[in-house]
C-alpha cells in the first residue's frame, strides 16, 4: 500500500490524493503554492510590496482535489473559481475527493473509502 496516498479503498487498493492548499497567481499566470501556516506572506512576496487587498483577493485562492466519476482521474481545481470539468475526459461529473470519505468505492463499488492508515500528515492549509 502506498504511503503516498491519502485515501484508499481497502478492498481493491484504489487510492486518491487529498490536497487543499492556498495558492497565488504570479505574473506568468502560474499558480504558486502558498505553504501554511502563513500563506498570505508567500502571496505578498509573489505579488510585490505594493499589492492592494483587492488584488491580493483576486489573485489568491484555494486548490482542492477532485475526482472524476466518469474516468476516475484526479484533478486539482479551485472549487470556487475553476469550471468543474475533468481535464482528462471533459466530464462534469466531479466530486470533491474529501466527500468520498466513508462512501462506496467508485472503482470496485464494494469497499468504502477510508483514510490511509499508513499516512499520518495531511497536507492541509
Ligand atoms: Zn474524467
Ligand atoms: Zn474499491
């Protein structure tokens, strides 16, 4: 069992990653990871010393992991800013990865998704 996975199905070993982290969009349009416990410090560093609160708000967000129920691919999206479309198959049938916890495994439909016992530290904001 991979320690790398956050959620797993004990029946079929299907696994998912769980991400939830703050990001800031740099001048190239790339999302830069803002580590806890002070993501705003990174955001201000990326945007420069003269950044306004309004710009800070517009250029920052939260990325979260989703899973496509059609093709079982994982996607990391900003749930409040990005269109919720699977990048692999264009399906709109995405669920938040964290909402799969304790639910029936989407792959084997037999097991229930649980937190990977081998994984201790959760990457949260
Ligand atoms: Zn898909
Ligand atoms: Zn399963």
